[in-house]
């Protein structure tokens, strides 16, 4: 009987610790999403680890913390008037083994982006997945349909052979 109580108590402690860590990780991503929405690159930078690497949206795209912050500064000053998450949902998961072992938070969002000048507005579905270590975002993968955003801005896609 003592062994069963010990196993139950250990399980509850582990679940409780994992639950607290999940909540902390969800809070970190919520703060990051809020910083994106408020065009606050200082807060974005504070939540990214110095060794941060972000991937996407295109296959082969990658960006470091320094590049990400500079890119956001440029976008905020020159491109985006506003970014609004019409819908945003987060889920935390821990991968126990393998090359992606660790604590992750996935964010699904419907974003409404207004561009400065006459560029226009777009609505996109976006998914960003964040790996959290030591209360910092160390890696992310972001997916959205770049072609759909460009189409909404009025771009037309044609094959070179169609322009003859």
C-alpha cells in the first residue's frame, strides 16, 4: 500500500511540475504574440534566447535573434501599420525524446495585417511553433501561405512562358 501511495504522490508531483512549466511556457508565447500585435520589438527581443533560430515560412528560411529583431524593426517602421490576431490559440506539449526533445508551444492564429501606404490588407492563417528553454524562445517554425498574402495584395502569378 505504501508503494502505491508513493507512486501516486510521485505522479502528482511530476504532473504538477509539468503543468506549471506548461503554464509558464504558454505565458511566454502569449507575451510574444502580444508583442507582435503591439509592434513591440523590444519585448520580442527580450523573449528570444541569444542563440535563437527561427525557420520559415518558406522551406530553407532561417533567421537569428539579431536578424529577427532587425527585420521586425524594419517591418514596423516601413511596412506594417497593424497586425491583429482575430483568433489565437496556444497549446503546450513536451516531446520526451529524439532530436526535437523539449518543451514546445504551438500557436494557431488568424491574422489581419494592414500595410502602410497603399499596399492593402490581408487575412492569413498562421501557425508558429516555439521551443522554450530556460524561459526563453530558442527555436521557432512559422508556416503561412505567402502566395495567398501576395494574391490578396493584388499580385498575379504567371509562368514565364505565359508572357510571350
